[in-house]
């Protein structure tokens, strides 16, 4: 998912189809070229995904009090790789 104005102190949780994804497994990749975007990625176990509708829930739990602007979610992608 792509978040504008994300900082490390920001805390949020992510669920896919009502199952929480581990924050310990997430990675971040900042893009500072002409923006303040960060891609936050989670490995999603294949058994959580199903054919058709898949629900994604993102809950913001705390934001960085030193930032003058709030983080904004701008994009969510689920990439499925078949092996």
C-alpha cells in the first residue's frame, strides 16, 4: 500500500479477510522523488485470499505527534504470484 507522509512512529494494523497481518513481517520503501510517498508491504499467506471479493481493513492506531500533516493512504495493491 502507498502512504503519503508516513513516518516510523505512525502505528496501524492491517487485516485481510478478517485476519491480522503481522507488523513484524512488513517492509517499507520510501520514495522521495517529487513526493513523500512510502510503500508498505506485507507478505500475505495464500490461504487468506479467495476468488472474488477480498476485504482489506486498515486501522490507524497512532500518528506521529511531531508531524504537521497526517498520513494518507493513496493506493492498495494485492499482487498474486503463481509458482
